[in-house]
């Protein structure tokens, strides 16, 4: 094998190199040559190409993401212990505990190879959490596919769900929530966003840095193979053509059993105090781990690539550096601790090899078979890549889209029409039961799950003695964001915030996964900039800092971009999980209240989408002050035991909230339309800052008194009964058998029992 060394590169400046095939632009390649004062070696070119890719460098989004760094560093509970720039954000949640959580995308790999793409997406985000020093305790996923009846959905969806469930179940991590959404724009470009949450004591926090000259660099975990060469770093940085992806590098192959050993081994290494710095190997593999550790530390590192254990002995050095093989970690260890480090790895049957050493050279040098193949300033690889000021402008088509309001669409008026509309809505792909998906996930493993799907948010217990717990939700609405990306991002934030609030938790922090089309399209770039601005402004208003996240661009097939999809994850804290509020009705006789104001708002609604295949107008108005007030009411009601159930009102309106509330435990409800409100608007409007709650009769005066003191709208709309029906008085009644058939058969019928 002929190796392209630094010496060779210096002597052959005009040698042709495949920089364009690796995703680099001409000016980027010239910049690399300027940095090095020569042409790069093939190994250096590989490193720069993956680290300067859109997926790893955020080169098109950095200028906008800076807004998040300007947010306050305090949360409603405690301080932010680690934020943007680390593997994941870390929040003080009290009692000496810290929680870390983050979401990431694995979109394009999941289209190419659904099972492994989704599985390794879960594995990668779990290692991000582990690298902070935390024990992973739960996962969530936000999934989007083309139309349910599309042939490619039948290929992609089952594989993705099996990959998410298979990997997470084998790790023994509960999947506590998420979403599944269908829209034609995701045909050929599904979204697979995975979230993981972990817990640690404050003193267990670890950061990714290589400091201390003479400290050893240890690679441990799985061997490095040819799977995933170029992987997500290249695949996620290019638009899919209509005939399929233009480039199909090997998708990573996951081994959840190896990952489970890696988790337990790493946690024992932390407990033994033998880790000075740590980094997981995900996108860009060794290229990322070595350059980021060196860049964040003292700035110097030497690595001997021959010492990297391989599954394929034919791999060239550049392939080893680009490989995104899974279940690998890199640690910086003081010489005196190496022996103990190796003993712990051996105990867990995890391979570990010293492959390098930290130094004070200010350079990252990598040696292969006695010759230097990499000699670079590490910051130029990891942190000083291109920063693009992409042109952006409001799309010309948006005025026409916003002018096409839903007010002209025919509406149901009679009781029979309302009844049939409700049944059609609850059976629609975006509102039907997700049990076909969620039943493939283990939601209760580890024994600390307090609430899980189909609840509005997942709730996990952190501490048995105090009852301290957390709530999590992920949400987005691409139709809203298409109509108004600024408002759409805030509506995603508001829904996730509200879903956490209805459990009784106090929302405290945010992570995001921002999924958009090609940044080379000024209209898409405008959508992205507006969504970031909206999310930053919304988080500032709610006092929930963005702790970290992910950007996924180039999500389009040919000229067709996905709906702009800013997925927002919100973390909340419960002082005592025993006081959490479930979403389902349980007790006949309890009074049903609707909290918040209802307006005639159907732009981007599920009703317009399902019944009329219509998208136009403006999305529901955002009122973050009302969202915060609603959250405070629900938090107080939880603490004082004033409500027995609470369900947010969002997609599908009050009708959907009522259906899910009565079917949860098979308890009926008799509901009436408030005076002065049109029955159709009452049932299907998607006005925000609203929730349906059940109030025990003895607590009704206290509850309404609290709402009145806060001047928050609250309307008595019904009562829970044991009749086995959902009745809207004066309009219609639906028995549970019919309601369940409509709600529960859609996915099994389309995807098989």
C-alpha cells in the first residue's frame, strides 16, 4: 500500500486530489492548502473533509446559532453546568443531581438503511450523554415519514421503528415518548431524531478535552471497521436526488450489546477516577475525537494509527480516520492510571489500546507505519472550519400561501357532520393511536418510568428518597413552520413546554434538532434563520435556555425540501413524582375544565390537512405569557392535588384531547359546548396555551379560585361518567367500541398486525 505522507505531500504540491468527491468546495480546499503551507496528505484531506462537512462544522448555521449562546445561563431550577459546545447540555436539578439531555438527527442514513440508520442514531446520542459523565436513563424519538400509504413508507417506517426499539431495548433504556408524523414532503427523506437523557451527581461531570503533557490517549470499545466510512458526516451534508442519494457511503452498523458493556465500563472508569478527558466517537470518528480533544485541551497530541484495532486489516489510514464504526470512546488518562484503566476495561471485556499521547506541540500529528500522515493545527480541523454567510430571503410564494386562509373551506355544522368529522380525524395518520409503534419499545425497563407513551410527556424518577424526577417532551409542527417559521418554532417550543407542564413539572431547559432543506436555497436559509430567531426569542421569554442540539440540513429530494421542522425538546423538573398528573380520565364525577381561550384558528390545522388537504393562512397565534401562566397553574395544581388528569390541547384541538383522555382508561365523558362558541371551533380549533383538566368535585372551588386569582380563562365544559361514551350534548354521542376502532386500527391496517 502506497501511503501519502507529509513528506510526500511537501514534494508533490501539484498532485491531483479528490477534494470535490469528498464534499469540499474549491475555496475550502485552497484554504486547507494555505493553513498547511502545502497540499494536504490524503489522510489530512479526509479529516478536513469530514470535519468541515455541514453535519460536523455547522458552517451554514453557525452565524444564526449564536443567538442561543446569548440566552441566560440560569434555569428556573438551577444553573447550567455545561451548555452549547459540549457533547450535551447539563442542568442542575437540585439535591446534588444534574441532568444532561440532547437530541440529534440520523435522517439520511435511516433512508439508506432504515434499521441500522435508526439504531446507530440511538447509539450515538446515548454515547454523547455517557461522555458527559452521566448514566443514560431514557430515550425518546421524533420520527417523520412520507404518506402512510406510500410504498417507500412501508419500507422505511418498520425498519426505523425496529432499529429504535431493537437498539434501545437491548441497552435496557426505556423509550418514554416521542412523535410520529406523516407528510408527503418527507417521502424519500424521513426524519429520525433521537433524544437521550442521563443523570449524574454534580461532581461526576466530565468534559471533552486533552490536557496534561504526557497523558495517554486510549481508544476503547469496538474495533474499527469499514462500515460508516464517510457515514453521516458526508451523507448528511448533501441533498438527495430524486432517484436516490447521490452518495451512499456505508451506513454504520450497531452492536447494542457492545454499547451496553461500553456504558457500564465507562461509568466504572469514571467512578475509579481514572479519566482526565473523554470523547465519544460518532460522526467523523477518529478525525473528530482526536482533533476535538486536542483542540479543547493543551493543543497537542501525537497518535500512532497502527495501534488502532481493526476489523478489516486492508483499511488505509484515511479510511481509519473517516470510519464511523460504532461503540467506540476515546479517553485521556494520566500515566499512573493506565494500568487501572486497562484492568477495568478487561473486566468488562472491552478492548482498550493506548494509541497516543498528549503533548505541548500545538499540533495534531498522526503516524502510520513509522511515517507521518497528519501534521495539522487541531483547531483548524475541529473549530475553525468555514463559516458561511449564506444569502437568505423571504420566499416569494409565502404571501400567496398565507393569503390562502382556511376560512373559505366548508365546515361541518350539524351534529352528524361533526361526529363523522371527529371519527375521520382520530383515524387519520397523524392523530391515530401510535400503539403499533410504541408497543415495540420497552417503556418501563429500569423501573423508574412514572409516565410514558401515550402520555403527553415522559416522566422518570431520579431519586427514591425525595421523589425528585424529570419530565420530557419533543414536539414540532412542520405545517405551522411552513406558514411562518418564526411562529412555527415558537409553537413547537410552546407545545413541548405545555406537554411537560401538564404533568405538573416545571419546564427548565431546551434542546433542539433543526431539520431543514438545502442551505444553498435562500428561501430555505430564511426559514432556518427565522426559526432560530423565533426559538431564541421564545426561550428568552420563557426563561428556558437552549443547552445544545443539532442542525440537519440538505433534507430534500431534488428540488423538493421537507417542511421546515424545528424539533424542540423541553426538560421539566418534578419535586416529587408522586404528584405527577396523568393525562387520562379515571374517576366518574370529576369535573372537566378547559383552560385558556379558544379562537377560530385553523391555519395549518389537522382538520384542514385531513379533510381538505389544505395548507394556507397563518398558524395559531403564539402567547408565551399565557403558556407560562398555564404552566404555573398546572404546577400549583399538581403540588396541591387539585386536578386528577390534564391533557394539552394541540393538534386536532379539544376533540383529540377528549378522545385520548377517555380512551386512556375507558372512562366516558359528557361534554357541552360553552356559550357563544361555535361547536366546530370548540372541538377542532388549535388555539394554543390550552389544556383540558379533570377536577375532583371537592377541589372545584379551590381550583377555580386559583384560576380567577391569576385571571386565567377557565371554562366548565363537562363531567366524567361511566357510560362508555363520549357525548357532546346537543350534537352527538360515540360509543367506545366505535371510537377505539377508528383510533386504533389505522397503523395496524396499513403496516400489518
